[in-house]
C-alpha cells in the first residue's frame, strides 16, 4: 500500500525534528599541540604549535595551557617573524 504524500511529509518532519536532538559525533583530531608559554618561538610557543599542525594533513587541535592567572595576549604586527606575547 503506497504512503500518501501528507503521511510521507509527516514522517519526514518527525525524522528532521528527532535529528535536532541526536548528538553528533565530535570531530576526530590527528594530533593535539599544546601552547604552554607566551614565547614567540620555540617549544611550547603558539608559532611552534601552528607550524607543527601545518605539517600534518589531517585536522589538528591546538590547546592553550599557559600557567598563571589573567589574560594572556599575543600580537602580530603583520610581518612574518614579528610576533610578541605577554
């Protein structure tokens, strides 16, 4: 027995509504790189994490674990190699 057009629409709407509440899987990251200081270069720096992430072909995650309280700032004057962090 064929399904009527209105019944098919009702089923489609119900499935769409249910889809709003279904938890989607979290993205899978190839690697996680940690920023642990505000240095402009070297191990633990943001630049180091970005450069390492750019080498991998997959999606990566950069996490910040800079010790100390307060807001940490990183600035870039727009020219390559001229970053400052405090």
